[in-house]
C-alpha cells in the first residue's frame, strides 16, 4: 500500500489466478466470486471527474483540480476493460461521474458499449442538467435505466446546494425521461438534516402518482471535500419515521440486481421508496460491485482506498490475460466490510467526483 492507498500492481501469478487458459481459482465460468462468497456482477465506471454543478457535499466551490483529458481512460481503453470484465462475469455497467454527460462523444461510447455481447444492462447516473437535450439519444444508444441526483424540490434551495440555478432544467430532464419510458427511473436524494429533511414527505408523495423510485441515501463522510459533521447525518430509520403520516411502508420483494437499496411502497403508490443505509445498516455482505475511477483505478470497495492501477497496465502494453488477472486479483482483495459509522471514521480519502457516484 502506498501513501495514497493505491496498491502495487500484483504479479501476473496473482493469488487465485491460474494459467491464461484456465478459470481463476474459485471462479465458475461466467461467475465472479470474492473471498467471502459474494458474487460480483456490477461495474460502475466514472467517465470524468468534471461536473457542471458544485454540490456542497461533493465538490468545493473553488475546486480547479480537475483531470486533463489525457489522464482519463480513453473510450477505447474503457471498452477493452468492459469486454474483458463481461467475459469474466460482469453483467451490469453503470456510467457515472462527476457528471458523465459533460464528457464529449458519450453517445458514441454508449452505442459501442451496448454492442458488447453479454452486456444487457447499461445504466447511467446524472445530475439531470443536460438530460432533456439528450434523453432520447441516450435511449437509442442502449441506455434504458436512469438515476437522477436531486436533493431538493425547491429551486432556490437547489441553487444553494449545487451553486447553480438549474432546477427547472433538471425537472425538464426528469419529465422527458418519464415521457420516454425510462424504467426504472430513480431519484437519488442525499439526506441532510437541517438542509432538506423538511422535504422528505414531498419527495415521497411523488411516488403516489408517478412510477418513480425515490431513494434516500444516508450522508457519508467521503473525501477531504466533504462537509461531513454528525449534526447533518440522519438515518434511514429516522427518515421512515418522518414519512409515517403518509401511511405504512410495505417492503417490496428484493431482486438480485437491485443493489443496496431496501425498497418499500406506500399504500396504493404507483412508485416506490428506496433507503440506502451504508452507516445504519451495512450492506457489505451483499455488495456485488467494482468501481473504475476516472483516473483508471479499479476499486473493489467505495469506502476503501485500496486500488489497482489499470491505466498504467493498459498503457504499459498488458495483454488481455494480464488485465483479466488484475481484475480477478482486485475482486479477491475486496474487503469484508467498511468501518464507516455515524461518528465518521471513513477509511476512504478519495474524491467522490473521481470515484464515481
């Protein structure tokens, strides 16, 4: 482990990997499993650390420390990694950022991504500012599932949280995606006590008439730019209590590819409510994901700074077999769990805009 938390590149004979023609030890064909019997099937890719918003909990308002285009993995490099990962057993890919829609030629990349045999689930997380202009093209390119980050339904509060007066544009993007039939269509709400907790009922009411999934995400202390303090944290259980006036929450059946959200429905609701509780209800035991950062580093855990530098090996002439071995070695190094608590104590010092939301 270096001072920055990046792992030294493991040797080609990494533990758990056999000869190039063989399946890695403990890995059934088409299935990736870590040392704790978790099936790894989901890769999240941060296309860029650039963003057109400056959210208080993510990016400092005066931040100018952005990666140059040459520091990002090229689309060709990303496609190579995805093809290899899908060949190993990855089934689902999510494109994130920063804000992925600010990266040039993302539509061409999405089309090439959707042509990869065996990859049938391509999703995108966006802040929605540019969504109205490209939602139809994204759908044609093969993206059918969207997560839209939205922490308030009040335009003036939106500007205060994000530093940009763009609520109307985001809402237009949500309406466009809804009209086009994106499903599921999820709204991600970072829950902040004293900031937006007076709007949780308003968000939940959206699901009564719209087939949306509103997901409340516990605030996490990630990276040096976080405005984390204990007073702004509110647990999922507390949020559920605040929603009690709307009726009893009924748990929805869990599905294999649903991810970490615990999903509920209000009586007679067209949509659903999701609760993502990394602090109050650790879900490490069912984590199925890898993350590829905008710097080209592969992470097996959001909340651990242990990384494998794929970019260096991609640009250093590594073969496909060598890259597959690195992917498997990263999975085998996936920690059992994280140390995050309501008091802070994160072992993640990376920047969320580079890791990917």
